[in-house]
């Protein structure tokens, strides 16, 4: 018999979501205190290309984030997850390091609910349909 509960994987994702919210914002707040300016998307993007190293990190983030966001949208719809917009918005307002592990955590909860409820309805039918 399956039980509902928090697995080790869920705890792992939860810990990284928490760290992903706190650590980037520690540096964002530090930057705003040092510069005396609010952090804007333009400032973040231009600061991301100050030198070759930051350009590499920023490019890596942007190139890696976009396909993951697309996968998150597809996967959330496939599983019938709610509040999909939240993960996309928090990627840019909080941090990708927060939204991605949070999405993975909530995905695990959704998969667990599907398994426990024997939910063979629309969500399971969506899982078995080929993607277009």
C-alpha cells in the first residue's frame, strides 16, 4: 500500500528551493546596498556581461533556463499541475535556482497524488499521449 508523505527526494528539492531563494537574493540585496540602486532587469543583464566570465555564466543561465521553462510548461500541463504561471514568474522575480527545484518538488507531490489516487483519468491519459 502506498502512503502519502515527503520522500528524501522531495526534501532534497525543498532544501534547494529554499537555498535558491535565499542565496541569490543575498547577493542581489548586497548589490543594491552597495550601488544604492534597485536591481532592474536591464541592470542584471548588463551586469551579466561585464567581463568574459560573467558573460559565460549569464549565457549559460539564459541558454539553459529557456528549454527548462518550456519543459516545465509541457510537464505541468501533462500532469495537470495547477499554478503553472507561478514557476515561470518566479524564475525571473526570485531566481531560477528557486523556481526549478520548487517545480520539481511540486511535480513529485503531483506524481505521488496520481499514484495514490489511482488517478487514471485525464492526467494519466495525458502522460501516455505522444507530445507534438
